[in-house]
C-alpha cells in the first residue's frame, strides 16, 4: 500500500521560510516522479513544483526563485524549501507521486501552511 505523509507546515511570518517534507512508503521510490501541489480555500488545486525520478525540476511561475524541490531516494523523501513566503502562499500543500511505469497517481493527506503576521 502506497503512503505519502507530509510534515512541516504551520504558521510562518511573511518573508519567512519553511520546509515541507514528504515520506513515501510501500513503493520503489526511485521510479516515482514527485510533486508538490497546493490548494487555497475556494481555489482549485494547483501545481507548485515537480521533480522527476531523474532529478529534473519544474516550478510554477509564482514560486520560481523562492521555492526549491529536492528528493533523497535513499530516504524515500521529497522536500519543498520555501523562502520569502507571501500571504498568497497560504494553502494546504499536498505531496503527489506518479509511478513512471504505470502512471498511477498517489496523494498525501496535506499539510497546512499559513503565512501571516
């Protein structure tokens, strides 16, 4: 059974930083393309950043230069380093995994990030 568990959310002041972590289990991590998505109240879920099994990254324009996605295949972890946070970054952040061979998609339960003074 594939499980994705996010952690690291919370209340952050504008201009501050936070790091989200996503732990994967139940699947061979190296065959997964990983991503972070977010959803604010009343909005659709949107892509934040992705990283392929080979390490290639992609970012939404709204977070380029501020957020960094990375992965540790040995630990089966993916991270999202978020710097220069803005109130508009407030959302529930979700970890996504996509199996390269089967294109099966998995989601974590989400972690809330609130950027406010």
